[in-house]
C-alpha cells in the first residue's frame, strides 16, 4: 500500500479539465464569497491521504493479473469518509481525489455527518466474469481493510459496481473482522442490511430538485419539456419521477443514441439501459438523435445523467435549455459554466441534485448501526424532507448573494465544512 499525504505528491493531468481541477476552481469561487481562513481553504485544496494498492486476481483460466486500486480520503472533519468505489479503465488517483472533494461538499450541503472519499480499481468490468469480479472485490476489500470501517470510511457503489459488489465487499470485510459488519458499506441488497429505495435515490433526488426549480421559476409543470441524457439508474428514475408529475419528457438516451418524441415519451414503457442494454436507442420512437444532438434540443430542462464533461466550451453556446440539472457527477466543465452564466442558463449542480444517493446511504448506515430497517415509505419521506431542507438553504444563499446556483450550493457546503474546522481546530 502506498500512501500520499502532501500536495507535492499530487500529479497534474494533461487532460484539459480534470475532476480535481474543477473541484478546486469551485472551492475558490465559493471562498471568494465567505470570510474563511485562508489556511482552511488551502487545506481543502488537497486530500488528507490517497491509498494505492495492488490487487492480484486469479482469472478463470488459472492465469494471474495485477490491478491497481485507489482510495482517496479528502476530509473527515464532519464525520467518516464516504464515497463510491468504481470499476473502470479510466480510474486514476487524480480522478479519485477530485471526486472525493465533491463528496465532501455533497455531504456538507445535505448536512450529513460524513466527509468525502472515493476509490476504485483500474479495470474494465466487462472483461471479467462474475466469479472474477467476486474474487477481485473480495481481494480489494482485504487490501483496503486497514483504512475502511463503519466509523472510518464507508464505501458505496459507483460506475461498474452495484449491490452485489457491495455484498461481496461487506462479506469479505466481515469474515476478516470475525463479525458481521453491514455498516462498512452502503448500497447493499436489502436482505443483508441494504436500504429500500437506495438504488432509486440519486434519480429521485434529481427529480425532486428539478421539481423545485420548475416551481421556483413558476412554470407550469405540465407545460415543461425535459430531455435526459443517460437513461440508466439515475436518468431513468429522474425521468419517470418527472413524467409522473406531469412534465413532458421528450427525449432520453443511452450510450448508443437518443430517442425523441415532441409529444412526450412514456418513460415507464422505455426500459432503462441498466435493465436491458440497447432498449433505449432501439425503442420505437418518432425520431432518433445522437447524444450530442439531445444536449442541444430546445427544451425547458436538460438533465445530463450519463458521464462527466459532456457540456463543454465547444457545445455550450448551442445548448437551448433554460435550466440544466446535473444528474451525473461533473457533466459541466468550468468553461461551459462560464458560458451558461453569461447566457443566463441556470445550472443546478450535481452536489445537490444527485445527493439522494449519499442521503439514503446515510439512512442505510443508520439502519445498520441501529439494526432496525425502515419501510420504503419512510425512506422516501425522509429523503423528501432532507432534499427540501438542502434546497431551501441553497435558495436563500442564491437570493441573498445574487450568485449562480452552483456558487450558492458551494457556499452552503464550504461554510459548514469551514465552521467545523474552526471549531475543532488544528492538531499541533
């Protein structure tokens, strides 16, 4: 295991905009609006630690391969580290650091007593059999065991992982600890301590925040048109939530392309990409589009819910939506953000919009710690309450400071994290 603790250990990426670069710019913009000690801001520019591990795997044919895994810990002043584990070929140390920073802000804006963490393995999960994925997960859990735990760091599902991955991870950790420890991860199947409503929660919160934005600008819900890029778990649940409210979801997409119906799609009839890959782009709709064309549709609300960095300086001036609600993590680059601000397009950031995932993960953790399961109705009621509380806190800053929605959200988060640092002080 390799541990990096200093700013000098952070390597710069050659990419035009990395997650960590974007996260630092957003931190600095929020700090400009607050009287926060510069030392605290400087501390928050860097992770507390980054753990790099080698994960050996015996393949089904008997050969062995080595994979690299990471776990970034950004800040734990408000509670244990919290964040997903992803299996993806593009996982990197820098990406994990940037995403862990976003998790710090996401937990703070929701006022959840967690800090930010993120990790993953550099692997294409499509290249692994189910048995290989299980062996990789169990070994990864063992490699990370010294730095995780229900009161230390609590992983969750992310790209390329899911409830079954978390079940294997929890079981491996529990076997080594000698006791069943469901609270070590969240996003598990309900039968072993997972929470009802956890998988739907990020998309549901995107729907709730979109609803509040529509109401804030006094639009008629039934006259509001919506396009969703990425009809997976987040996008599908957001689209169906808004469809049920009466909004007109006119376009959705998967990795292969988009479908479009100006009269509105029946989102419950379209199977999401996680349910049946290829069903979205293959659905019988009046028109088909590319993913790029979907982003430029003349709609009231655009929800990018697929991957990061899809809204850039190259296409920002062609976006026709009035409101963008970020379902994915980091779908908007800083340069695109500046163009949207200049054009008067409102962007509701990911750290509040898709925060239903970490919020219900918190609920799951509470259920595990207390050994008491909640009904789905209670989970959804509690999620609604927490999302409205966070929305109202952001709305007050938005109105009081005449800033963007993104700046208002980061101001709320930074103010809470900075206050915790001030109160706890610095260890000598």
